[in-house]
């Protein structure tokens, strides 16, 4: 750990996040198992250009900055030590640079039990970034009246289409990129910043698929990939699903790949984190329609005044 640690500059110096940092982050997350969906190396790496992620170290903490000018923020610190003093130093760094000073995506467990006001800081719930967490068993079995509609979607899909579920290996990546390109043309990703950034993140994960070590799956119809997904362990009992895409022409396909991926690849996990809704009404309704077991509430932290 010590040798890996020395590859990261001391705060306030920062460096761009790179693939070479994966062993350090994997070890850090193993020592401090995360609960927020952002905290796997894969997620940070594939979104590094969108968030302009830079890293540093302060005391015994790894620090991650999303360097976006007025919209800059620090992610939660990773490590052990005096968290209040570490956050104070990070927030004053922002203040001294004249940028919007805040820490974002802090899970509730990181802000509870601390007198932040007494320390000169304030917290605020960020509902749009909070993660939806479900029981894997619920999403595989879909038992009970509340899942009646989901079961119907899957049944109708299986009656209407002959399909094949396959674990995602490199030979299917060009087909996945073809589907993503067609999906983006349909949704006009080039004029919607969030979707354009997601397209780049998907290209990153497929470019570095073997190095990142994520699991994926695809649904084939007529020998073509019409849906794909990928995820990985977030902590020992939770899988996080980073991306799920399906051709909207096949009704019920999202429900099919959601269920099949968990059933085939993640039956040993208790929970599945399906990330946030970003405040989008349609996405929020879709995530709520699967009846989450709980929400991982996230907060922002800022200096008072």
C-alpha cells in the first residue's frame, strides 16, 4: 500500500486519474468498502473525462476532485483519520481559489454523528444523486402483486421473441457499440450533454473491458445484440449496475436483461445498487417501479456562509 500511496501527489498538488491508479483504488475500496455507486475504480475511470477527475492525498486520505471550474467539487475522502479537518482543508482550498466550495456525494453514514455546524460546515441532502438499492432476490423472482406488470412485460417478450442470453465477452463489443450508436442517434445524444458523456463512458469501458474486470451480459435477437449491461461488486454483498441499454423497439427487453443479468451473474449478492435518477422524472418513476429496498441518501458539505 505504501508504494502505491507514493504515486499520488501530496495535496494541494493533483494529478489526472489514470489506469495505473487501479491497484491503489482497488485496495483502498477493499479496506473501506463503499456504499455509493460512484466508488468503484471502473466508475471513476470511465467518467474521468466527463468529471475531469484529479487525485491527491492528504494525511491518510485519498482525495478526488471534479475539476469543473465554478461547478468543481470534491468526492468523499477515502481512508481513515480526522475527517473533519481533512474536509475543512479541502473546502478552504476551494474558497481560496474562488470556486464553488463543496464536497458532494457523501453517504448518510459519513455525515451522521458529527457536529458539522460546530465545525463551521453545513450539510444538505442531494436527493437527485441518491442511489436506489434493491434486493437481488426481489428483482430475480418478481413475486407478489406489486411486480405484476414487470412479470407481464417479461412473459409477453418471451412469447413474442426468440432470444439468447450471453455473458459479455470481447467478440460482442462491436455489436454493443453498434446498438449504443443507434440508441444515441434515436435519442439525439449529440445535443444532450449527459447522454453524450454517457456515450463516451460506454466507449471507455469497452475499450478497457478486460483491464477493468467488470462483468457484462447481452441479449441477442436474430444474432444481433439488442440489449447489454455491465456491473461489478461495490462491496461484499452488493453489486452495482453501471449501464443498462436496450433497443426500445422490443417491449419488455429492459425487464428481461435486468432480471437475467442478476439471476445468471450475481445470485450470491444480497443487494443491487442501480445508481441515481439525476432528478429526471421518467428515470425516477422507472427506478421506483422496481420498489427499492432502501435509498442510499447522499449529501453535500460546504462551509457555513
